[in-house]
DNA sequence: GTCGAGCCTCACACCGGTGTCAAGGTGGGA
DNA sequence: TCCCACCTTGACACCGGTGTGAGGCTCGAC
């Protein structure tokens, strides 16, 4: 599909899609006329990227993480250098801390909302 | 305590502490000489702010959330306007989605790491 | 052939979080 | 008294994610 369709289906501006490509997060083939061509699975990938970005990860980390997140994961391990594994481990731990922190605060907000809605009203 | 101590204890630059104050996330009294004075509990609060920022929330949202996260929560409900409750509800849901997304991806990374470490090595 | 929609690249601009530096006040110890 | 560490405000600058617009090409429909 072309960029317009991908843009609509992922609710992501064309600008951003080009940016993600520039950052190496997604790839596209080109038609003879220079138009980008996207595979069907890019839809999911873009949504995943958005989610990770929204979760606070920078593109350069996402770029490292994405290759591990493909479906037939166990089959074609990319060439995992020790540094990359270290980065991934580090990042996984960061994510865990982030998750814990988010959960704590989400629950606090939730409790608060419950309390407010439940009080004398 | 003064800004230097708070900075050390929270591992946060003085610059950022002033910025957080400027954004209304923390408050300080002033000594006659103009120096900022911080209460003991600011340490926890700053750490919480850092966590939320790191989790991807912008300061203006954190500012709204923080008042709900104080210890004697059930006691002094701040004046919760309907708009604010709506914002909080919205943000809570965003946090939940973020959490889910982070967990999914964290687990995927984790699985990948497990697979790599477990394969023929 | 021409018009419009969609695509291309390039570039400037914004905003939020943060670093850094300048110029200056404060205050305790040698 | 002087020095140094610490504080103040203010400004400029960066980086990453994103918007926007200019100038130009492509392609299908009329």
C-alpha cells in the first residue's frame, strides 16, 4: 500500500511515517515512480511504534527492540551482538521500572477517583 | 533543605528542580536571602515526578495528578472540578494503555533475551 | 491536455525537557 | 578581608517528535 493508506489505517501523519523510515524503524520499497510501497504488516508495526513512543521510548531504542518482536521470533535470531544484548537487558529493566512506576501512579489516581466518586455523592 | 541537598538526594540537577518549580510541580519557601527551602517530603515528590516524566507524562498532566497522590489522600480532597475529574479519568486510561503496551513489549524483549541466552549457549 | 490528488524532498519552526553559561548576591572559614 | 561554595535569575542552545509549507513529479479522470 502507499503512504496515504498506511497513514489512514494507523492514524499517523505521512510526515511521521517518513520520519520513522528515516530513523530506520520501518522500511519501504519504492515503485518506479519513487512512491513508497508498504507491506501489509507495517500497519501493526507502526501501531507498535506509536505505542512505544507514547510509552516514552526514544526511536533509537525502539529501533533496537523491534527486530526482536517479529512473529517468527524463535526462527531467525538477528545477529545479536553482546552490546546489543546488554542494551536490551538494560532497556528491559528500564521498562519494568517504568511499568511499576506507572502502575503505582495509575492506581493512586484510580483510588482517588474511586474515593471522589464514592464520597457522599 | 536547600536546593543543593535536594539535588543530591534526588539525583536531579538544580536546573531541573527550578524548572519543576516553575512548572508548578513543587513549591519552596524562601529564606530571607532568597534561597529556596524544601520540606523533607519533597524528596519523594521529586522522585515521583521523575518517574512520571520518564514514563512519558508531560509536566502539565503531572501537575494535575500530583495533588491526588499525597499520603493523607482521603482527608483533604482538593477542589475537584468536573473537568479535572474528566482529565484524570482520561489520563488514567491512557496510563493503563501505556502500561499494557509496555508490558507486552517488555515481555517480548524478555522472551527474546531468554531465547537467545537459552539457545545452544 | 489539463486538473487535481497524491506522492516526493527539503527546510524551517515549535514545544517540552534539559544542559550550560553569564553575572551577580550570600555567607562561612582561613 | 578575601575566597570559595552555594545560591539567584536569565538567556541561549540542543535534541527528539511533530507540523507545515514550498516546489516539483506522477497518474488517473475528464
